[in-house]
């Protein structure tokens, strides 16, 4: 089972991912970019190392490399993962700067998400929670932390990212891959939920917990060896 939390920095997704992990401690929590030795080096290049300039095309390939490594090391079939971000962030953040069509971008994402030694399938989250919160509140929440290179792109950029997140969460066909592609079929089976980031954490957890439990019960029917993850 693979669960992802998405949204603009400051929306509360990282806090929620950690709190949900306390409820479901048998899940492993990871972050994107990062989560592997290679991923942490990529994270530094992309977000915090301000001495190195990364062009938009290189940025895209670095995010894809990070994701491919996570698929290889962590996010495998039957692993139970809670992720702070997923491939959805690539579309939301990089689609406007990728210098390629949305279809080409999806082909590259699909390749990065393919299961090693099995290119018939790719791995996407079973559940994606988008924590929606206005940019002003997000920026206020993170005002005292050192901003990474993406956060420094400013309010207008982040407004576009938020809007793209919203469209993806509503499965806007204009932004989705071809429905008969590998990734298109997997996304069609994923559950997207938009949560109000203004709500306190305890209320959000009351919404999230039964959604995960219901999905886990379905997964257990398919794979009884997963029994215990909701006990």
C-alpha cells in the first residue's frame, strides 16, 4: 500500500504524513526528493545548494532520477509506504518549466516509475491526499525557515503550482496521461482526496484514518498476508 501527501510547502503535508505514520506504524515514511543515499544528494542539488545552478531540464531529470531510485530501493509492490510528495509534484512544479509537452513529460515519469525488471507495470500511490491551503498562509507558516530554491520562485509561481495540484486531484483530463497507457491505468485506479489545510491536524486525521482503513481492507482481500496493518 502506497500513500502520498501532496501540496505546497507550508500546507501541513509533512506534519500529516508523520502523524498518520504514528497511527499506522508498520508503514515506512519517506520523502521526495530524498529517501535514499542518492536521493539525499539530489535533494541537496535541487533545493539547498545555492552555489550550483540547475537549469529547468536538468531539474526535471534529477527529480526523475530520485524517483527511479526510490522505486528501486523503497517503493516496491507489497511494501507499505507513506510518502511526503510523489510524481504528482513533478507535474505540478515542473510542467510549466519542462520545455516539453505534457505527454512527453508523462512518458518520462512513467519510465521512472516502472518496476525494475518488469516494464509492464509502474507504481503510483493507492491514495493521494492533496492538502489545499492558500499561498499566503503557507508562506506565513514557513517565514522563519530558510527557503529552498523552489520556494524562492515566489508567490505567482506557487499559485500556478497550487492550481495544477487542484486540477490533478480532480483528475482533469487535460493534465492526465493517455488512459490506456501504463501510468494512465494506474492513476485511474488511484484515490485522490482534497483536504482543507485550514482544518486542525486532529480533524484532518479523523478524515484521513477511515479512508486509509477502508483502502487497506480492500488490499487485504486481495492479499491476506497484509492482515495486521489495520490492527
